[in-house]
C-alpha cells in the first residue's frame, strides 16, 4: 500500500508539472513581463492550471502516507529520480524540447542510481529473509 502511495505521489506530481507547463505555454503570451497582473489573473483562472495545483496537493497527501512507513533514504531518491526521468521524457515527447547527449547521459545516470538503490534494498530484504530462516532453523 505504501509503495502504491509513492507511485501515486509521482503520478500526481507529473500530472501537475505537465499540465501547468502546457497551460502556461498557452495562456501566457511571450511578453510575460509586460503585464504581470493580467497574466496572473489569466493563469490562476485557468481550470487546467488549477487542476495542476490541486494535483500537487494530492501528491503531497500521498507522499505523507508513504513517508509514514517507508524509509526516506530509499523513497526520496527513487521519487526524485523518477520525476527527473519522467520530466525529461515528457519534455522531449510532449513539448518537443531538444534533449542533447549530456542530458541523455545525465538521465541514464539517474536511472542507474535508481536501479542501484532498488537492487540494494532487494538484497537487504533477501538477507533479512535468510537471517529469519537461519534464526528459525537454529532455534
């Protein structure tokens, strides 16, 4: 359940990021600084921007549930790393952003880091199972 809350937190974060980026590109003209007050009104009356902000709130609620039981040293790097990877992919695939070789290398490094953290955690879980098996055998 707590891992599912972590996934939900990532999902709602990404929804907010993508929707807000999309709508800001649509709602705010390129001359943003020309009329800040008007642009703020346009931004905060846009239903999609509001849904992205609400999504951030929902993401935070799922994050708090997940953090009540998961180790932060495991969950936070996986969450942030996943958001970095998904943001990079959405930038390239949805917003046609140019993703150069260094950004690809950086993203692959993040993925490797996530795999190392997950692998270490899986190894520790297996070691705990072995210890529990040995403990029951010797008792």
